[in-house]
C-alpha cells in the first residue's frame, strides 16, 4: 500500500495533463523538487487547481509511489497577491520558477535553492526590478548548483579581449577557441555584478533591455550538458 507523506514547499510549475488532471512540481524543504499528480484539478469543484498555482507556498499530503506522487490534500500557507497583480513581476517570477524546475533534479534536497526561490518571490513582491532581478536569480541558482559560468574573463586563460560564448564552457577568447558573436565586456561584467550583489540590489546594475535578453538567452542553455530535455 502506498505511503502517505506530508511536506511544505513552493509550487514551481503546473501543467495540464489528461482531460482534467494537472502535473505540478513543488520545491520542498526536505525532499527537494517533487513531481505531483493532481487528479481532477481542473474540475470546478476542486480547490486544488487554485491552491497549486506557481509561486504559492503550500502544505501537501500525498501518496508516495512510482512515477509522480499522487496528491491527497493541499493547503495554502502563503501567497503573493501584489506580485500576482503586477504582470512584469509575475512574468519574471514564472520564468524564474520554470528555470529552477528545469535545473533542479527530482528528489534531491537543496535547502539553499528553497531559500533562494523564496527570497526571489519576496523581493519581487517588494518591488525588485523584474528583469535584472530574474537574471540575478538565475545566475545565483546555477552558481548554487555548481553550474555557474566563470565571469572573470576567458574561462581557460583569463584573457578579457574579444570574448565569445560557448554553451559548454561559457566565456572563451578567440585564441582559446571562442567563436561567434562577441559578448561585450559591459555584458559579462554586468552578469558578474548581478551574480555577486544581494538580490535586492539587482536594479542597481544598469543593463539595456537587449543586453538582459542576451544574457538570459546565454544562460538558458548553459551549461549545455546540465540542461535536461523537457518531457
Ligand atoms: Zn582564452
């Protein structure tokens, strides 16, 4: 018989499966990221579809079994109403949570990641500038997981001239084999500042929108070996 377990965590992602069910990923304090099947979540009478929305902090009671665990009950512990009322902040939150869901392995406790995700949401609610905030969050998360890019010049020789980006290694100068479009010094130095400053100070780093887009795109597939294919 399947075991029942109780956990607390932050809902990272939720997507519809089958006709009325939903598959959610919750980042839990003790258990790491859990995949959870919520039966009939999209039926009118089910309260769980609304409770298990990304960004919500929830308590869960669920059956442990092979494949995604099966939800029995969920309770809302905390939500972020003013974040939900601000489309730019909500967009940054949902993108950051999906990035975290993609990077965190199932069932491996990552207490630092729970703390970082909670702080990202709380700072967004307090008015963190969404786009540099999102980039700072993603940089801090990959660094926490041991996959952060080296942002002090070429990863091989330390050179600072004419750096390009390798999806496997990060910043590479031309002599060390870097190819493609240059990553300007203002961009990689901005990324380095964002990775070091406290999250709440991310708005102090002034990067143009196009530079923020480029940095988020570089990180999306970095390192190529650590990005898992989505199901
Ligand atoms: Zn080099």
